[in-house]
């Protein structure tokens, strides 16, 4: 859960509020009921509230702020090292006055006392951030997710392979994102061709 949690926080802090939801959703859906599930559910609702408020969907923002508060209510102020108390306070304030988002930026999310940014993510979180950003920014998410699967295989074995490097670059280098995406696609296609070449040889 930690990689997805940190990825979503950094993506949110970069202003990609909808993509932050994507970073957290798979982990949230896999969790049983409990405090971890409530944290991710609350953060998902909160990021969606900010997204809708920025689009001037006041009713949607208010409803999501209220549900975010319900999920986060009762969690410690810094549960999982996230500034939950700040999120709760802002969700309450935004529910009361959703137009406040036009007067001031929403608060940053912090992890272990600092506002994470995309450049500060380690490789596991960087890979998850790239997947979330790709979908939100309109890239072909199928090959990005395949690249992420190859990257996760390497990370499980303690290796940051070429897929992990490219995905981290995709997350942290917005000006080079299209070029990195092209290179990632080429690497994925090359790997897939190799796998197809040996498939069935020993059946």
C-alpha cells in the first residue's frame, strides 16, 4: 500500500487531482474494511472533491467533501504519516464554501511531515505515479501498465530495470513525457516479441 499511497500524494501535489484517485483506487479496492481502507477511501473522495470544485461543480464538491470527512473521521491526525487532520479541516471548510477553491489553492498532502513531489518518489512509487498520470493525460494506458508489470517484476527482484527507469522518467520529466512514452512503448514491444518467440517451444 505504501508505494500507491506515496504515489497518489505526489500526483495530487502536482495538481493532477483526478490521477491521484487512480493511484489509490486499486489498493483501496483490494483492502478489507478498516483504517487503511478508510484512509484511501477518504483521500479518493477528497481528491475528487477538489477536482469537482476546480470545475465549479459545487454540489458534487460539497457531497464528496462530506463523504470524505465521514471516512476520515476518527483516524489519528497523522495516520500512516499523512496529514489527515489537515485534509479533514479543509474538507469541512470546502463543504461549507466550495468557492473558496477559487481564492486559494487546496492544501498539500504530506507524508512523514513533508509535501511529496514527483521528483522525490522512490522507484516503486514512481512507477505507480507514472501509471496514474498516463491514464489521466491521455496516453495509451495498456502499454504503460504492461511496462509497469515488467518494472514491478524487476523491483521484486531488487532491480530497477529499463522499464522502471523509463516510468520514473515519465513521472518526473513532463517536458520529455511524449519521448519517454515512445521509448517505453518500443521497449514493451521488444519484450513482448521476445516472449512470443519462445512461447510454446516446449509444449
